[in-house]
C-alpha cells in the first residue's frame, strides 16, 4: 500500500528538550523537504544527514522507500527542541502540502506496506510504554519477530491441516492411505497443545504491560508504611507510632527484578471508630480483593503471602524496614508468587497481548476433538486458521486497525 497523502507530525515528546524531530512520510516527502530547504533531494541523499535551514537550523535525514520505517519515502527534520521550534517546522511541512498524521499512522503504514505484522505493531506501543527493562526487552524481542515466527508456524500448520481435510472431503475417505485420517487427528491435537502452551504465557504478558497490583495489608502499626518505604527505597508513606495514620491507600510503581509492580499501602484493618477510617478500611478490602498478590503483615489471610515484619525487634525470621534484612528475599518471593518458578520467568520472553490471547483461545476451542467426523474437523481447522491469521494481520478490519493504532501517539 502506498499512501496517496503525505503525512507529517512531531515525533518527539512535548516539552523542553535538546532536539525536536518532525517526521514526514509519503509520495511528496522529498518534494516538501526540497521546498523547505531550497535543495533538490536526490537518491544519493538517502540514508545520510545534511545540514539545512528549514525554519530552524538543524539536520535533515532522508530515507528512500521501501527501506524506511513506513516503507515510503521519509524525511526527518531534526532541529531544536522545546514547544515552538518543532511546531514551526511542522507548520512549514503542512503549508508545503503534507497532512497532519493521525495517531499511530506511521506504524499503520508500516503494517500496510508489509514492514511489520500486527503482532510486531503491538510490540511497538508496548516498547514505548515499557516501565522496566524486562518489559522493554520483551517488547523488543516481539518487535524482532519472537512472536511472529511461532505464530507464523502455527498458522502454517493450521492452513496445511485445513487443506488436507478439505481434500479429504472431496474424495472417498476409503481411498485415503491407512492411518491417514488418524495422522491428521494427531497433528490437530498437537497443534491444539502448542496453542495451549502459548496461552500459558498470557499472565506474564499482562504483568509486564500493566504491572502487578501488590497490596500491603495488616493491622494498624503492623509496619506497612515502613515496609513500603523500604521496598521503594524512599520515604513515600508517612510513618507514625499513632495507630490509624494511613486513612486512604497510597500506590507507587516499583521495579522488582525487572517486573513492574504497583505497590499499595493500605489503611490498617480493624473496627474503625470514625467514618473516614471506616472508608479507608473498606477501600483496603476492595484493593485486597482485586490484588494480584496480598502481602499480609503478621496476620493470616487466605491466599496471601504472610510476612513477619520488624524482625529486628525479636530476631525471628522475617523482614526489617529499619535494617533492610529480608527485603531482597521478599522481593524475590513476590515475583515468584506472581510469575511462578518457570524458566519463562527468568528470561525475556515473548508474552502475548489481550487481543492475541482471545484469538488463540478461539483457535484452541475450534480444535476441540470431534471424533472421526472430517466435516467437523475441517470446519474447526478453518476457524482456527482464520483466528491465527488474524493475530498476524493476514485478515483484519478497519475497526480493529482503528482500535489498535489509536493507542499510539501522533508521530509514531
């Protein structure tokens, strides 16, 4: 696909900065750059910088399609940062004939021009939004094809099996070689197992993208606020000897071994004497019900990780916010509880998105065993192939593309 319109947008974040980048992509990109710089852009300029005055004093980088991010002719103007200079450069691009790009339109064009598939496009936004190195490594791996390759293999097998069953329906089943139908059934079952194995990574993917909700809970003065400060490495929560200091919850993001964690300090659990504290206790209970993990300080709660706090006072095994004892072990145990002890948890994996999980689930359900009925098997494999193809963008709708690329910023 070649865009009929040339688009332009500021590609760097708003605010004060050293450099501001304006990106232009489309059939008139080089003409616009030539008009703005007073220089004829030639093929020999592709892939290198040259200095120019384009309403700002900076550098121009030229890309020749299809060897560009979007697959089209692209020009990037790299000038001064801030709010005004990039805006003025963009205004000159628009005056020269470009249209302001929509959210994610550069990456959308990259997808439509075959530069990346939908699973890689989803990795782009996850890389931009990554909160930890592990999340960034995972997104970067997916951008490089860590998911595309296995999805392509699943899709190819589903297509091959679907074709084999369709052929079987066109001939007399008795003409098939001995064991042929049984072999197809075994391959379909194996494909279903491979899909189930990929679905098993969905939980880790959700944690990497959204962060795990970890709630510190316990009685007043159990040491929740002190423990939160110690885990964060800064004095974020107010600590006092007075019971009931924390009336509302306090949430902060933390990095536990590369896994993003939303750490929450809550009001102490007790029969509160006033309305404000009662509301705090109710909010604490609501958070505990929604948490990926509850860390219970010196109390027993179903499914929670029980921790003995203030171990520096009695010498018993536990953690101490004062001395730091046990904090590293607690972080490791939280990660183990959240992710599990699988090898996948120790590596930068290739975790699936919500959209991919739903399509994989549909494909797996379509491959439910159907006995010896080749018609049912053929229908199931056809649906499975369609779902697996949709993951990669072999089939798509405008609504899907709008929903996916609207998550991007303008300029990406």
